[in-house]
C-alpha cells in the first residue's frame, strides 16, 4: 500500500480543479496546469472543490508503483498554482555576477566571454544582488530543471568552493597541496 497515495490533497480557496475526460485541469492565481491521469487504473474523487482523493481500482504491482507518484504530481500542481515554487542560486567567486537583459540572463562566470542563458516560458528569474538569483515558477519540475542547467554552467570547484550553488548547499572542500 502506498503511504503517500492514501493522503488526500486539500485544495486552497483560490484554486479551481476540474476533470475533463482523462485530463485534470488545475487553475490558480499563479497559472494553469493539466495532468493526464489513467482513469482505468485509478478512481479520482473531487469532494466539493475542497479535497481530491486518489484510489486504485485494483491493487497490483503496477498500481502500487504509480499511486504515490500520481498523487504527488497532482499535489505539486495544486501547490504550484497557489503558492508557486522557488529556488535561490548563489554565484561564489571573484568577478562572478549576473544581470537580466530582456529575456536573457547574462552571466559573468570567470570565462573570457559572457554567457547568455535564455529564460524559458513559465519561469521568472530575478537578480536580487549581482551574485544572487531567484528562480520562480508554478511547475516544480521546470524550476528545478532551469536551476540545474544554470548550475552546470559553472560547477562548484572543490578547493576554493567557487561556482554556482543553491542557497544553503553544503560544499565539501578538499585540502590543498602540502609542502
């Protein structure tokens, strides 16, 4: 039995949830999202617009695997359309800085050239300081993917700790050469 799948999803006041065929449409103040649900495998109940419950029709290996994941995807979409998701990145290093130029994020990361990162639709990036980026959006997967792509532009160097990291990320530093 799925421990996560059993938990009902509470719907905030400003979020509207509607089932059209196999597609669950979720609309809130921060955006819309739609999730494809296999109704041959699961029963989906929307109770008075306040709660969503997901129950399998029959319990076997396949439904056990997908029950918790389906519930988590629906919950993430509901939370994303009401509160949204954010990740904060820090640029650590001398001369490392970021700036927004239209739909491009301009990064100076110690290379001989600037890096222009195109901001995808549905994602909002703000530069709070020159070395702090705030990535926000209503899709948890997309926010994490954009943060991961930006982090790969300058990976964290293990000796001095320079590079792009998430706020609060622990960096294991190596000891340098000894004489």
